[in-house]
């Protein structure tokens, strides 16, 4: 009993020490697994130099995080802060119908009247509802406050992932040995399933969503749309939970045609249509296998990960939950497929 108590104390103490670093280490492991095929090919191209390949890949990932991702994040933070301030002050407002709508052929006057009617009614509803939204404003401001910490966690995760790349085979062997002690017959299968699920979700879901959000954010900025960063974050969330970016892009295209001339609206429309269809093109290319994880599991992972770990949990939440779901499903299938003991069969 004394040994067990000392062992339990050591485990708890160790957990308390590493607890602040769990999101960073988890995201580092996810990045290492997701980009390991790229690292392996790059190391072969460089003549078997894993350290140089890891350094190059780390610099590229840092450039993505520091450059466009930071720009998009700062823009989104400004948009969220503005909305939270409006909710706190009780003056949350919407825009009335633009005058250009009246000049549209056939449907212009009717659409203008309908828009103004909806604007008036929604404005009255918002005045009644805004006081009850103030707790939401507090959550939004706390989310914005964690953005700086989340960005630092991203940077540290990329650096740690770069250190893990050269030691991929050794780490895989250690995990295989750990799994062998838990599930001896299925350790190899569970290891392969975990790696495949991480790559499928991180590349085919998270990766494609980030690419879509970055391109959409660039388009929003070019179109001079207010709160472009916030809209890009909404595109990111909708893409991760498999709803799609069209929910945001279609109203944006309508707004562009109302506010811009034809020479500006046409190329922007083509650009947004390409961005909206991008997931249908990229997912079959980057996903090694079809994703069988239900959308509800991904959604719970997004919400739970964000609540638990802030902005970095937005990405690692669905990945970890998808891995847990796939492993549990595989375990259940194996148990169901197990042969019936002879004693039970005789009965």
C-alpha cells in the first residue's frame, strides 16, 4: 500500500507539473504525425539529412504561423472585440438596406422593402435581447484575451514538432511498446489507426479549413468588407464542422454585387466560388482514407477543445476526439468479432 501511495503521488505530481504544457505537447505531436510524410520525403531529397529537413520544415511552418495566420488572427480579434464592446454597451446594431438595391431590375424595389422591414424588426428584437447577451460578451473578451497566449503556444508547438521530426522512428517504437502492454494483439493496428486518423483530420479537415479561411480572409480584405478577420474565423469554424464556407461566402458575394462595380465584383465572385469549392478538390487529395468520424464528434471536439484549452483547443480538440472515437469503434468491432469460447458454445 505504501508503494502504491508513493506511485500515485508521483503520478499526480508529475501531471500537475506537465499540465500547463499538455496542449503544446499534444499539438506538437499532432503536427509531427501530420507532417511526417512531408518530412520523410524532404529528408530523402536532401540526401538523408533529417536535421536539415526538420529545420527547413520548421521554418516554413513558422512562416505560416507568424505571417498569414497571425494577420488573420489579429484581424479576427479586432472584430470580436468590437462586437463584444457593442454588446456590453447595449448598442448592437445592423446595417439598413443599401440604396443601390432599389436600382436592381425586377426584384430591386421588393427586396429593398423586405430588407428594411426585416432590419426594423430585427433591430427592435436586438434592443430587447442585447441585455441578456452581456455574459456572451464576457466570454468573447476572455477568448480574445487568450489569443496572445494561444499564438505563443502555436509557436512553441511548431518548434517542439521540429525537434520531434528526426526522432520519429524511436518515438513510434516507444508508443508501440506502450500499446503492446495494454493491447498486445492489436498494438500495431491501433498505432496505424491513430496515425491515419490524425493525418486524415489534421490534413483533410483542419488543414483544408485553414487554407479556406486564409484565402477567404484575403478575399474579404480585398473586397474591403468590415470585420474580415472575424468572417474568416467563421469560415474556419464552418469548414471544420463540415457545414461549409458557402454560408458566409454567398451573402458576401451578394454584398459585393451591391457595393462594387462589375469590373471589381466579377473577379471577386470567381475567387470566392473557387474558395468555396476548394474543400471538394483538396480533401480527396490530402486524405489518405475516408473520414468515418461523425460530424457531431468533430463539433463536440471543436467546442470542448476551445472551452478547455482556448484557441489552440479549436484545432487539437476535434483531432483528439476523432482519434478516441476511431479507437473505441475499432475496439468494439474487435470485441464483437472475437470467437465465442468453447464453454459458452457448448451451452
